[in-house]
């Protein structure tokens, strides 16, 4: 007779193990039906034929044509319609001017002034080590000849973060004080957080055109959710005793907010600012696709030319900028608990800061006076590692290039192409029913309706083949990510030494913008779907490993001790006790892994992955707004489908 350890459910039909087995059997059954239907009906009822057979009188509902008409109207009326004359055009000019002004301020300070102020600010806020990191970042910007691009990126990040905080923090404060506001904002934030970054680009392109304003708004909107959520949580979690004491003394709601809630919530709000900055850094690099310029454009142009060396230089600059911003803002949010304060008496610290500020102002005065070497980073101080990197890449290609090409071809022939063919050539209604059946198995009727509707809408948008291609890539990459992440997470949970080794590596990986992951995989595999999938797997692994590790380590010590005392082997302890107890954390790991895979697979269109991401990129490049918008909406549909299915599984 099996022993039920404290805190665990018996492995019966109604327990977690039984539910997992039942869902697996249901999923295999759905796959068998899909394969049978494909074999029996192949070529008879493909979705494009049914869609094309709609009567001509319904042609006006074609989504791509609607968006193309909307784009034509915008182009024709941008300078005459009150909506643009007194709305979006003013906003566009204001945002563009803000980016230009910040960039001009950085240019006015000249490179010595920017370096001095940046390093001194980092030294004051985060200590000597972070100051050295900031100095190294500035050195890389200049020595690689990317100083101007880095300043453009920094100006865009600053503008976007200011917009995100000006919008997000007040909404977060309102949500923290009002349950009604919190309920209203929650679904909106949930929806925004499941949207891949590419889905934000086309609407902004329609409203603001190509350039910095569209990039700034897209980045700000993408970065708003953490500002709202973390601010609301900080305000809501303020010590109730302090609030009651202040209220009993007759404080007004405004005094309560400004004198108690916000000061006590300051540390958590600053952590929200840190997360907002990191998301903005990630998005502003992607926004180079709509004319943002900066370091992201340098990577994009280099990848288009398969110039791995130049892409590597720009990638290193992006990584150092992201890490520097993360360390400085994280130290500011730690309240001094985790930062290394500058040595010496306070008066000496003030003297150093004052002297550095005066030197920076002197550099600005010299720039205004026309001192030549202050006009920009001197060419004599630039070096390039692109040649060495390209030579190293050639050596790697000579060594493993044949193997990598063979692996990529085998993966395409054996896995990716058959799965894509199964999804694209099966009758559309059969795929919709399969999605609904899987949704029902995972979360019931509501999830079934969401799953079926999301897949159906992908077809109604006219991008069925692109959507199924993207879904096939996500399925393969997600299976690899979850499998590898679970194995690594379990091993880390069982070995403190391995966990200590992985921790800084995972920290660094989660700081990197997703764009950067494309560089090494293109160097290894070239252009195509396989490098995009490899980048997606690597990008999504860190949260999966962390959540699995944390979930197993967080299991009840009493349950583990009881299982060991009963003579359980390590395998039995893992499968009968730890994994069932860590179920919620494991399912969250699956959810996060799949959503990050989707985001990266879409970005993989920049290196030849095709599918929906290609529809967005091609639509922007060729002014085909209809294709870009329908592809973007289909990405949102797939995100909604995958998110709801995995979250429903976690709740049941």
C-alpha cells in the first residue's frame, strides 16, 4: 500500500499525478485524431481554399485590405485631419524633440563629460565596482566607434522610461489605493504582458510613422506594466499599523499618501523603476526595425550582411549598457542594503563629486568653444575587433560548420517541416477542434473556447500558414526548453555547488536584451529557422531553470524528511514528493518558458525564421500595413492561446 506523505496528494486518478497522466493521454489522443484527419482529408479542405471561396460581396471584411485602407487614409490625411493636426502630430513632434534634446545634451557634454558624470553617478549610487563597470561600458562605446549610436540608444531609453513612469506610477498608485481600479487594470496589464514585443510595432508605425516617436511610444507602452504592477503592490503592502496611526491623527488622504505610503513604498517602487528600465532597454533595441537607430540598428544591419564581427561589437555594447543600467538602478532601489558606499568621509565624497561635475562642465564649455577633439570620440582612440571575430567565426565554421549545417538540415527535415506541414495542410476546422480539445483538457470549457477562437481568428486574419509555421516552431523550441530547463533545475536543486555556479550565469542571461541572442546562433548556423529556434531556447531557459530550482527547494522540509525516513530512493523522493509539491512552480515555469519562446521565435524573423515575424518585418519594410497588422494580431492570438492554456493548467 502506497504511503501518502504529509502535504502530498495520493497518486490516484484525482490527484496531481493522475491529472497529469490523464492530460497526457488526452493530448496524445488529440494528436492521433489530428494525424488521422490529416491522412484522410489531406488536400481536400485546406483553410485558404475555404477562405477564398467566400462570396465577393463579403470581400470588404478582408482584414489586410481594411488595414491597407486605414494606412492609405492616414497617409492622405496626416496633415489635414484634426485627429493628427491637434493630436498625434503634436505628440510625435514632442516625443521626437525630447529624444533630440536629450541627445543634444549628451553631445553638448562631449564624451569626457558624459563619462565623468556617468561614472561619478554610478560611484555615488552603487559604489566602486559598478562605477568601473560603467567606465568599461563607455570605453567599449567609444573604442568600437559606436559612441553616437550608444548615445542615441541612451536618449531613447531615457525618453521612453520617463513616459512609462509618468503614466505607470500614477496608475499604480491609484490601483494600490482602490480595488476597483486594480480590477480594471489587471486584465489590461495581463494582455499587455502576453503580447510579444513585435506586436507593438505596427500600431505605432501607423500612428506616428517611422522614426524615434514611434519607437519611444512602443518602448514606453511595452515597459509600463511593471511600473504599474510593482507600484500598486508597494502602495498596497505598506504597513497597516503606520496607516492606521496616521489616519487616527487626522491626516488627509493626500497627507497619508505623500507622508506615509510613498515614503514607505519607495524601495519597492524603485525596484519597479529598475524593471521598467530593463524592459525599455530590451524593446528599444527591437524598435530599430521602425527607424529607432542606435545600437539596435547597428546589430540589425550587421546581421543583414552576416557581418558577425560588427554584430558582436554592437552586441557587447548593448549588453554592457543593459548590465550597467541594471546594476545602478538595482543599487538605488536596494536602499543602501546591497550597495558598496564610496569610501572616506562624506565631505571628501562631496568634494570628488563637485570636482567631477566642474570638469564635466568644463568639457561642455570646450565643446561649445569648438575644441576639435571634444566634437566626438577621437578616431585615433578607436579599435575594431570585428576582423578578429570574423576570423574566429571562419575558424569555427571550418571546424564545426559542416556538423552544424547537417544538424540544422536534419532538424528541418525530420521535425520542423513535417510538423509545419501537419498544421498547415490539415483541414482548418480539424486544427481548431484540436486546439479546443486540448484547451478543454487543460482548463475546461472557457479555455476550450479561447483556444478554438484564437486559432480560428488566426485563419480569419488571412495568415493561416504563417500562424501555423510560427506555432510549429514554438512547439519544438518549447519542448526543448522545458525539457532542458527541468533537468537543469532539478540538478541545481540537488546541488548547492551547481546552483552557485548557475546563479551569476542566469543573472547575466536575464539581463541581456533578446536581440543579442541572435548573434552567436547566426555565427554558428547561419540564416534560417534553426538559429531562431536555438536563440529562443537559450533565451527562455533562465526563468525555467530558476522556477524549477526554487519550487523544489521550497518543498516542505517535513514532507521530505518523512519520505526519506520511509526509505524512499532519490528518484522516489523526486517523483513522489518534490515534483508534486512544486507543481504550481513547475507549471509557472512552463508558462514563462513558452511565452518567452514565442517572443523570441517572432524576433527570429530578422534572421530568416519567416512566419508571422516575417509578416511584420516585411509589412514594415514594404509599407504593407495590412500584412504587418494582421501578422501582429495573429501573434497576439497565439500568445493568448498559449498563455491561457498553460495558466489554466496551473490553476486546475
